[in-house]
C-alpha cells in the first residue's frame, strides 16, 4: 500500500468531521480490497461509534459501499462517477504539469509525455511534441505496459515486495529483442531505477525509440510520470543521463505547484 498515514491537524467541529471523512475515503481508495471497520478505527485512532457515523455518511452519499456479508467497506458508485470522464479526472495534473513539460521540451528538444498509473499499466494523458521534424508519435490516450517502458519501471519501483511478486507472476511477452523479460534482470533494473530516481528504456518498447521518466509524488505516492523520449539514433543513453537532472527538477516543480495550490 502506498499511502501517506500522516494525520494533519484538523479544525474543530464540522471541518474536523469533513476532514476525517475525506481521510477515510482516501484510505479506502488506496487499499487493494474491502476494508473492515476495525482497521479504520486503528488507522485513525477512532472509537467504533465515531467511525460508524463517518462511514455511514459516506455510504449514504454513495462514496463507499458496505458489503452486508463481510461488513467491510470499498469505493462506491459516487466515487467512480465523480471521475468517470478521464479528461476531467486528469485535468488538474495536466494543468499543473503543462508549463514544466513545455520548458522541458524546449531544453531537451525532444517530446515530453505525461502519464498516470492505471492498474497494471500507465496511460499517457498529455504530450508536448519535439520541435524537430523527426520525433515521437502521438501517445495520448495510449496504454503502456509496466515493463518495457521507462515510466512503467518507475511505477514498479514503488511497489511493495508483495505487490511486485504478484506483478512478476504475470506473463511478459517481449515487444522487441531488447525488452527485459527475464525475472532477475527485471528486478535488477527496477532496483537501479529506485536508486537513481528515474527509469530508462533503450529500444525496449519500440526499437526506434528511447525514453527516460521520473515520478511526480503526491501524498508519498506517484500520481503521474513525466517522460522525455525521442528517436534512438538521437536520444542516446548518454543523452538521457544528461537530461535526467532537468527531468527530475521539472517533476519537483510540479509537486511544489500542488503544495502552493493547497495553501
């Protein structure tokens, strides 16, 4: 589970109640399955009566559902419908990232992509094209695998050991002769990605493309990834290492804009 368990101080009265309810909603959303009330009481240091009251409010408004057999809680239809439109769901991230992406494209002269994690893949939600005539194809709304992509490797580096084991049990057909499908080699690549703070691919998804990615962190988890990618003949491994510091700096600026927006 990738979740910030820090509990911010709340204002008194209704504001405190709303804050607790929203924190519980975020907690349930981050869990991989239904959550029992006892775990919620423990996580938020609540007695069962208070927890029940907050959960009942969320249930009555459709944001969470209570399974009558297990008596556990999970996301409800209102939570899903709130972000049913993918464009509307991702608009805040795109808005916060756009300037940093455009500046990065100007600095690197390569295409810059913004992707979000989605189950066992990532989805590209925005792209700023290279100003050069030979450049990356348009990847907007394209789903990409977690192996064989730079942002996918970055996403894998945030998984817990148990989550990573589940992923590694899935089939991994190669996309090119360079795709890393061997279990031990992939684990080694994920570890390197975690240590250096950015992921790289060398002709692993397409033989004609290379890319480097870094995460945008919010609430101690990656909510999106910015990637710089280009044709392999020009965007070489050496060039990717040169670009990486500017890429990481761009991600930190986006994170800072999140904090400023919340002040």
